[in-house]
């Protein structure tokens, strides 16, 4: 095996957060389609399943009591309650993937992001997605026709609280164009993959160059 073959890369946890309707879910899906090294973190949730969702693919849908047991057993890397429903990230699957050099994509809110940073700061790359305007945010929420009018109103009321955490993220992107936002995320990913701290075996390789 050549010395350069010993250089491996530890995976990253890429977090995309935004107010509901700003486009993070669409951007996440596009990244998964175009970058084969990414896998989506499938969260556990107590939220009711929407008609288009599949258990085990979109979320693991569980009862509140089951979710509480997972917290007690330390099985969740992070967890949060949003709009009255609980969400959490299974710990074991993420840790295994990172050690194998796979990148994990997270579509979570600021609460979950803070917990990830507290537990694994060096592995986390966080990106906050901003809408181009408040009227456009509301238009997108109404246009996707997944939620009842009262839920849309609730999400708009929640937007200011979510937006107030933008400065806690490593990167911020205004999603005025899906293609442009997608390109910016791809550039962030490429740069983060070349960070020295993520390249295991690099010290040994450099020593061979200096021998």
C-alpha cells in the first residue's frame, strides 16, 4: 500500500437549518441526489405520519413513551420538541457512519444543532438557510399545501424565534435561487472535506515526505 493510500477521511455531520418553508428540505434532497457520499440522518419522532411519508425512510415514527425511553437509555445524539412533537437522532448509526468516512446530512432545528455541537463539535458543519423575504416565506408555506391554514400561521409566528439563531451557524445562505443555494452548499462541503482535522493518517504521510 502506498503512503498516500493511508490517508483516510472522517465523515462530517452537515446540518441544514431554516424556518419552515425556506427550502432546507428541498436542498437536502438535492444534495443526497448529487453527492453519493452523503446519507440522510433519519430521525425518530412522535409526530403523526403524513400521507406521503414512509416509516424508516423519512422518520422513525414512535409513541411518546418509546421516545422517552430512548432518551433515558442515551440512544439519541440530540433531541428537541418542535410544535408539540419530539424529534431525535439515533446515536449509533451516526457514529458508525462517521468512522467509515461517510457524511451525514441533518435537517434539524437550532435546538438539535446546539446539542450536536456540544457533543461532537469537530464533526459538525452547520448551515443556516434564510428566505429572501418574509412574504416569500409565507408564499412558500402556503404553496406546498401540506399543512392546514392554522398550522401555516403557527409556523410563520415561530419564524422569528428560529431566525434569531442564524448567527450561531458556521455558514449562512440566502435561498433566493435554489440553484445558487445548491451550488454554495456544494462548495462548503468540498472545502470542509479537505480540512486537516478530518484527514486521518495525514501526519504519517507527511513524515514519509520528510524522511
